[in-house]
């Protein structure tokens, strides 16, 4: 992360130190575009020093365009650049993680990459650097129909260990067709691209957008909504089957929610750019949603990398115990004894309960106890303890209609040593603090 920050800072200094302001354009002919491009390549940003441009300096269009087309690097554009660079770094790191399923990591790293590339593209556009580097024109637009398929197939892969079929290539048909349309634009010369952008700018349109932007936005929105529906089906199916660990389920749920948020933000963004508006909170909302997704994936990659594997991580967990010597019959016997300790003896109420203590109560080893919990409950020791403690706390609150119990008393009763740890575990399970949950019970 420090490396990325350094790169972003160098880019920032380079921008202010060496990039000259954009030339003042108003003529829309290809000759002007070519001369403008020449001036830029020579770092000659002042059209007034070139007699070939004197005939346009008195026009109304010329007087209104300079402020719009001048390169300007703001705090917001710097943040976008920084997030984009972090996203590229995360994409590389995720893809190099050999512990993750190959197909899953290719899909999720590709998903991160195109988001980061789009954020970089927005950064270039809002700073007007597309006029200095015309080949950035529509550079991220070719990815428009990949967002949904990549996330959809990634979630199918980690939840169902899905094996791809030839028919799945149909999901990439919109991208292929769109590439057939847009590649000729990419192959245009820089002068021609600059001319296209200047033509639109002279008409008070966003120079970075295609003349078919309304159609592109509509088709992309349809694609996002359709794959939002498919992703929801995968999410609900895996939730019903309960074939993921609790952390993996939370990961998948959050990815689904972020995708839905992005759809809403993109719809607002689409309305704005089709009406030639490129500023305001709604315009930036979809980039913010993208940035949050990139940062969330980066956080998960560092804190809980196993979530990228989904059900594959459970298989690796079983492989971990393959040579443990714990027989199937003994494993089931220990499971039943463990359930008895939790339900009948309520050992989870012991505040000093640890894995070693639990193993002693089961008359087995610490390793065997851990294996039984992981294999039969698909969670860690601490997750299992918290599950029983929070369930007990909810029952106490549900029966306390008159609000006679203090939150701290409930925390001690179910086995916690302090209120802070109790509140954190309770909110993670219910999305509410114990006090909020208690108020809901009283008001019901």
C-alpha cells in the first residue's frame, strides 16, 4: 500500500510539475484538431501565440471553452487515481494467491481490474487529460458488459464449485459484439479522436462520451439489472444450502448488496450523462460505489483471504484433517457430546472457556476438538461460542418485556467479560446493538 501511495504522489507531482494547461480550442474542423494535437505534443498550451489560431480567438465559443478544457487536478481526482492504483495492486495480489482456486481468482481479479480501470478513466476525464492523451478516448467503455458476468460466474464458482461449459460463452456475446463496434474507434489516429472530442465540446457536450452514449448506458443498465437478478438467485441458493462458512456467507451477501447499490448509482449516473451533465454527487455516486467495492475486496484480501475460495476453502479444511486419525464414528460421538455440553451444561456461559478447556471436558485432544467443530459446524471455536452466547442473550431480551435487565448483566450472564465485546458480537449477529434490540422488544 505504501508503494501505491508513493506512485500516486509521484504522478501528482509530475502532473503539476510538467503537464502544461490544455490548449484553448473552439474550432471543430480536423485541421484545428491536428494543430491542437501538435501544440500539445510540443507542450505549447497557448493558442494565442500561434497565428493560425488567431481567427478564432474572438469567437464566443473560444471565450467559453478554455475553462472547460483546461487540465485541472483536484483532490477528488487525486483520490480516484489513488483508489485506481490500489485496485490494480489488489488485482495482481489476488491473482497471485496460489491458495485460491485458479478460475475464481482470475474472475475476481478481472472484476477488480475493470473497476479500477474505469475509475482511472473517470479521473482522466474530470481532469481533461483526455485532450492531451486522445487515445484514452472511451478506453474503459469496452468493459461495459463484463461487470455482471464476471461477478456472477465468480459467485457460482465459489458457492457451487461450478464447472464452466461452452454455452457459458454466450454471456460474453454482448462484449464481443460491442468490441466489433468500438475497436475501429480505438484504431483511429489521435488527431481523429481529438477531433471527435472537440466537436462534442464545441456543442457543449461531454467530449469524452460517444454520440451513442444513451444507447450504451441503457444496454449496460439492462445488463447490470439482469445479472443482479442472476446473482441474487445464486446468493439465495447458497444461503438455503448452507454450504458456506459464516464469513463466506457474509462476504457473498455484502458483494450482492454492493452490486445492487452500484446498479442504483449507475442509473442515476446514466440519467446525468445522457443529459450532458458531468458533475454533482449523483454523477460521482457510481464511482464512489465502485471505489467502495474495490476497497472492500482489498480489505477482505488482507483480513480474510479464505472468503475468495468459498466452498473450496471448506474442502481444503477437510484435507487439513485428512491424516488426523480421528475416525468417523469417534467424530460423530464427539459431536454429540459437544452438543450436550452446550445445550445441557451450557458451558458457553463460562467466561474463561477456551479450546483446551473444552477438549478436557470432551476427554479428547485440542486438535480433535477443533476438527469436530470445523467439520460438523463449519465454523471456528470462537464463532461457535458466540453463536450460543448471542442466542441465549436474545432469548433473555425477548423474555424481558418490562426492560428489567441491564445490558451488562445479560453480557455477564451469557459468558462475556465486558460490555464492549458483547455489543460487538451481538451487532455482528443481529445488525443491532443489544440496547436497540431491547427497545424493539419493548415496543413490539
